[in-house]
């Protein structure tokens, strides 16, 4: 395994993109992201194609079904299979949503956790258990929400900070989710950003969203990234102060690879502008006590 | 139950059955509608893609009603998205569904699921000799395979034809050497042969047993027929050869 600088831009790996990627992976795309729930145990042609990419490129594992804040038992079978999947494909970073998606049954949707002290303790314990099983620190992602569960005892950034500090885990920052929530709940996204535990950021998401007729924003990952979200990403890079890998998420209305690549290249430009002064030499684990050094299976820079 | 989990249970219950339950207190209708739509649309997406024929034949309104009761009534425990269609097949075949449905629907859905499942089954065939003598040695069946035994001729069901009478049907859905999904219709005897081969008998043993079961007047001739049958199944890709 080789390690590379953390200031890299990547793309969500999707089956629809495989034919285009087989013709050549654009230089701007330095890593891919996959959901274990989609790709673990995949055989046949898709499984073979997937392996051909994991052998050549770094992949980040981004979970969807773990239900970190959910009332159902923590799915340790899912965690162990995810661990095996990551080992099989040389992945060293796992992130999940700070949300829930199941009680005793799955709903396959990311739902908001009530912002209470009790929920902080409960969720942090489950994250700590997940980290024990995976044998690594994980990143938890600030989620997009459409409702504010009643009975909140703190603000959302306070909740995020309390959870990651109690669990001693990392932050997976999603700037589009901040923007979507800021519009739907009427707050300043930059002020919100400033309150997050950004010193623990290990990974960043950027994506587009959909605007409904009445102005409500829906986090669809189905359109291009808008300027206010790019500006939020730029602000986040300045505040984070250390280089982090950043992934463009696109799950619907997927355009052709050159169009997607333009957005990935834009991430890379923002990274370079933010960190060209601080990123030499590449961040080493010793230089930063909190962050893991994301090891990638092969030097691709 | 922890205090904050009461809200979660109320929300989950409403998401599964928005038409018959109240939304949790403090949740605005407009925002609840977003989640109701997201949850249902997402689940329909997983199901729709696997069952295009079933969906078309049922028609959109009846299909959506069926999806609705699936979300409401079936315990979806799997975290793996690929397993949601399999759960839908189980719902159709195991659950008592109030909605009036064609009698062949559960079997048709199983057949549609088999095509998708075979495409992505994660199996590596064990060591084998693809030229081996299948009459003398243990035979390797293609492990990327689902056997479909149904009362209805599910592979012929489509917009222009639906069966009115049962017609026992045996299909083998499998992935060929080019990783393409194929299916072949077999008869009851061949299905029995495959089951016996799968249990570890050699071709010769299988057809000797068959001769006995059928009280066949010419067991030797049956062996000759058997050899041809196995070769043909190997050419198609249902059998891969002999285990080494």
C-alpha cells in the first residue's frame, strides 16, 4: 500500500459510469467512493469490473444502512461484512451518516436524530462500538434533514460536536447538506459551518440538490453543484486548515463523464488554492494526532 | 425505551403506513410529506427495476398498491439493497395479501428476480475439468444458477399472453462463460437429473437410478440418452464438467 496526499478529489462509483471509466479514468478523478450495501458481495460482470477498478484506484467506503442513531440493535453482521469488504479492496476510510434508517426494520432513508443529551450518549456509544469492530476511527456525516424532531436540547452543530467528541470519531463534512438545511430551516450556512468540529474532518462531500416548486430544497444528488455550495466548500477548506479528500456525489440524472469530471476538477482547483502552501509534505499521521492517514492502495498521483 | 426513541418509533410507523397513522406531533405536514415521498419512491425504485413484466401486467395503480402494502406489512430486515427484491418475492409467496392478484404473479416475480440475482451471484466455480467424462465422475453444476420450478409457464407470460391453466414448468437461469444471463427450459425428468447430479452422483449412477425408478425396459439405452443429455447441458453452460 502507498499513501498519497490528502488533497485529492474523487467521484461516487456507479455501475452506469463503468463503460465510460473503462475507456479511461480522467486525471482529475483521484479516487472513488462506494457504498458497501451496493457493492459488497457483488459477483458476475459488475463484480469483476469493480475489482478491476479497486486494483488500480483508491476507494473510500461510505455506508448507508448502519443506522448509527437508530433504535434497532447495531448491525454487527453488516459491520463485519463491511470490514471484510474493505480489506478485500484495500479501503482504509469508512464513513456513515449521523442519522438513522431503521427501528426493528429498515426504511432505507436517512432520518434525523432528536438532538438530546440522551441521543448523544446513545449514538456515541454505537459509533465507538462500530469503531471497535472495524478496528479504525470512522467519519460521521452531518445529514440533510427536512424536519426538526421536537424536544431539541441543543443545536445541530452542538449535537455533531458532542457526538464526535464522545465517540472520539472523525467528521465527514457534507457542505451541500449544510446548505440544504440552511435554506429549509433559515440559518446562515457559514455560521453553522464555523461551529462544527472541523478539526476532526477526515472527508468531504459536495453535491447538487433539487428545488421544489415551493422553494424547499431536496438533497437529491441529481443536479450540478451550485455556486453558494462551492463557496461553502471553499470556506470549509479555509477553516479546516488541513487537506482532506473530497468526493463529488451524483446519484440521479447522471451526465456524461466529461461533464462530471469538470466538477471533480473544480474540487481539485479549490483544494490546490486552499492548501498549496500547507500541503507539503503530505500530512503524516504523526503530524496530526487526531486524523488517520488515509492509505490508498496505489500511487495514482 | 429511551425518550428520544419514542419519536423515532412514531416516525417509522407513520412512514410505513402514512394513510392509516398520524404523523408524529410537532412535524409539519409539508415536511412529513417529503419523507413519505422519499421513503416510498426509494423503495419502489428498488422493486420496480427488478420486476418490469409483473409491473406492466398488474398496471400502475395495482402495482403501487402492492408496493404500499409491502412497505407496510413485510418486515424488511436486510441492510443490503440487492436483497430488497428477494424480500418482495418472499412477500408475494409467503404473506397473505388482501389485494386480488393474478395467481401466477408470485411465480412470475420469482422468475424475474432469478434473472437479476444470477447476474450478480458472487460465486467462483471449484476446480473442474470441462472435458471430463460426466458419466464416470462427479459433475459440477454451474454455481451461478437459480433453478425455477413453477406451476405456471412463467417464461411465456407477457402483455399478449397470460395462462389460464397451470402448466408445471422447469427453468434453469444461469450465467454463461461470457457472464451473460441465460435461461433454458427443461422437463421434469431433466430437473430430477440435475437434482441427483447435485447430490453427488455420477452420470452413470444417476441414469441407473432413473432406470430403476422408471422400471425402464432398456437401462443401457437410457445410459446412452443420458450421455447425450449431459453433453447438451454442458454445451449450454448449465453443467461445467467434472469435479477434479
